[in-house]
C-alpha cells in the first residue's frame, strides 16, 4: 500500500534559542540529522528510488534535504505558520509583550490568529492544494515544520481541531503513514543525535 513520509527539519539555530519562526540555518545537531537522513531513508523507505522530497522555502528544510539524492520541490504553502508580530521572539517575550494574545492563544490555539500572522485554521486552508497533490501521488517525503506537520498528520490520522495544535511531532524522527480505508497506520523512526 501507498505510504507518506514526514520529517521535521533538523534542529535549527532558532530552535536552540527558543525563537519562533524566522529563517535560520541548522544547528550542528540539525546538520548531523541532515547527514543521517539518506541512510534513514534507505533503511526504512521501500522503493526509495521513486521518492520525491517536498520542502518548504525556508533554509532549514532545504538544508535538511541537502544530502538526499531524490528530486525536490520547495512549496511556499509548506512554510511554517506565520507568527507575525511574534516572529523572532521567545514564548516568554510574547507573553511579556502581548499578554492578551498569549492568553487567547492558550484558550483556543486552533483559531487564534497571530497579529499580522496566521492561525492553525489558516494553515489548514492553505495546505489544501498540498493535500490534494499528496492524495494523488505515491512516494512523497515532506520535510516540514512543526505546525505544518501537525496539520498534515491530523488530516491523515483524523485528529480533531482541538487536539491538532498539541500533537507531538518530535525533531529527528521519520514518520511513516500508511493510509487505509478507515484509519491510517503509522510508524516512527527516530535518530539519536
Ligand atoms: O518553535 C518551532 C516552531 O516551528 C515555531 O517556528 C512555530 O511558531 C511553533 O513551532 C509552532 O508551534 P506552536 O503552535 O506550538 O507554538
């Protein structure tokens, strides 16, 4: 049966500092993940020769895909949830500068839209063309961002919009999804770096 693969980008410099959004490069650990990815793919993806890799247009996903020999497509629609005024801040700084927003996001994380930015609901809408394409194709590996992969994962695994923004999509892990008629099967392959 057809399978879909997801991975977050390797750890970024912003991940290390706790900053939201941005377009930072990979950290040393993130670069190690990029180096490890080709053998992870070769080990766990049957027919890896037919694989196409989709990334966002951000440096961290493109750098994570760097050593993969497969054809690549960079989608703007796969860029991370736009945090607007909170972009480049830590959660603590957001709480300090925009306390009301911070509380609102906490009370409805799916619907909350960042000032000058997006909500999870906005992201689900912009991912629609990606999902349409994904449904029509075999052998796709998406190297994406936390919020984006939560939305895609929730779509295939049938998670509610309440749970979607809290789904755990860890770094340095390849997720395999096998869509079925009623439910999807999943496997996770973690790299220890
Ligand atoms: O911290 C990494 C990150 O991808 C940020 O760029 C993004 O704003 C955030 O995660 C999304 O996660 P949450 O919706 O839980 O804040």
